């Protein structure tokens, strides 16, 4: 009689952080990995055997920047919306994620935090991807870099507002544009609450980035999107021309960043360039996916469904209503991985690392997840040879 708490994965190519192993085996007991490596005989007699059918056995994805999916945005502020989105992303191979806020009123952001906290407290693997914490992303954006987000929902950080969010204890990634008045105090508070600190939707110059770095900022959201450049700083600061967030991230080995590798936001050569410059341990793949993931092309709202900014999904990517700007991805992490393989031709273990271990390390959860190693959760993907997820296990429980 097989014991449902013991799983033995076999007949697949195992993706580890620094290598791949042909014809590998993983043994998981009570949702935790006990062994991952070359096939060794015999498997535990009472294990349930899971056949990878000659495909890949890879770690579940970790997404630190994600807004929604299957019609739901985390900013809708309901437990149902959270559940819809985490289930949708699990079907694309994400097993851990950080629901991400956008611009909106303090009440809307608090409703999102509350709904996420309830969904997290009641979570079971059958609900979908595990919620590791909230990414407080909006509302502290620079006015000239709001992108597709509602402009009147952005503001400068104030202690009274962000302390309410931090005191909810669910925020674990915190974004603020470095040039905003009050940004230093925001970073300080975020650090005190143990957050991973990032700068995004910002037109910051080198000096402001250096200052933010001293306060603990170590990451920049979606590289090349809604961030400063030498040219944008010339408009803001005049001459002599100044170094931007781009130069700061590329020059500083402690800084990480992320790319939206959906094939629509950034060309293959930019994706390859980011990988060459930062390497697999400082570059994360994120979906930054909106509610339009797995939905038909059409008009959708970014953020709260009642008053968020409209955008268009053309079936490949989100675009602003005027068609000029990009408005987030509509892809799951599996597509990001496939596009990175094409764009970089990098070893597969490096590509998977950027979608799993690297984000887990950056936010401080790598002891629990992010790679298939003994002692970590059995968050396991089986993918076919073309890297489409076939089966998804979260803590040893299969998502169906
Ligand atoms: Zn953004
Ligand atoms: Zn975003």
C-alpha cells in the first residue's frame, strides 16, 4: 500500500542551481525534499512514484512582482481575487509569489493587504501558489514615471501611511522611488521591518541611488521600464548629463534587478545583455503580470477593478489605451523561462535559477524554497522538453 506522504519523482532531467542531472530521482517525505540527485536504487517501497516521462524536474518558480491573472488583480481587494490569481499562476509553474500593490487610495491598499493576509492564513496547496508576503510596490512612485498606473493614486511616502502597511506584518518587499521626499525614512522603516528594498517607477540620478543604497535599497524593479536613463535625467536635471539607475545597477555588484522576459517588453539582445551584465545570481525573472493573463484580448483595468486605469490586451502583452505605452505582461513565468532560453542560450540551470533561487535569495526565503535540495519544500515542476509545465507540486501536493 503506497504511503501518500512519500513521493518519488523519476525518469527526468533534474535542474539544480549549478547543474543538471540526467536520469534523476527526487524523494520527498511530508512535503519536504529528502533526496535530489542521480538515480539510486531502490526507491522507498511505499513511495508514490511520479514519472517525469523524460522531461525536466525543476524547482517551482518564485515571482516577486505580480499583479494578477485570470481576470483578478490583487488590488481588487477580495479574498476571491487573491485565490483566482494564485491558482492561475500555479498553473504556469509559480509555487511562491508576492502579491503586488499598485497606486490607489490608502483604503484600497489596506483592503488588498487584508484580503491577502486572510488568503495566506487560510491557504492550502490546492489554492495555488503560496503567498510569501506582499510586495508594497505602489503608491510611492515618481509622478513622471507612473507608467500604466493611475497617476492620482501615487503620492510621496509619509510615515503615518507606510507604518500602517508595515505594521500589518505582511509586507516583505518594499518599493519607493528614491528621489521622493521622505524616501530615506521609508527605506529605513522598510529595513527595520525586514523588507527587501527596491527602487522603481523612478527618475532617480546616481546621487539619489547612492543615498538609497546606504539606507538598504538593493534592487530595481523591471529593468529599463519606468526607470531613469541618462536622457530622462537630462530632462529632469539639465547638464552635465548624469548617470542613472541603469548605470548604478550595472556598476554595483550588490544591486540586483529583474526583467519582464515576455518577448514583448524587451528585445532578445536586451535580455541577453542584462544576463551578461548581472549574471544569474543578480537577475530575477518576474511576470509583472496583470489580470489579463489567460484571458481573451480586450480592455481591462490595471489595479482595482472599480477604478483602475484602463489598458488593452492584444493577446500577447498589455498596452496603454493610446497604443503608445506598454502596460505590463500577460504571461506566466513559464513563458519568461522559454523566452530567456531563446534570448540568452544560457545553460538551463542558470535560466531556472533566475526564476526560482535568485528571487528567493534576494527576499530571504531561500532556506525554504527556490531550489530542489534536501530540507526544502517539495515545490516541484515537471515540464516537457519544450519547457511547458505538465504537473505542479506545491509542498508535495499536486495542483490539479
Ligand atoms: Zn511597474
Ligand atoms: Zn508591476
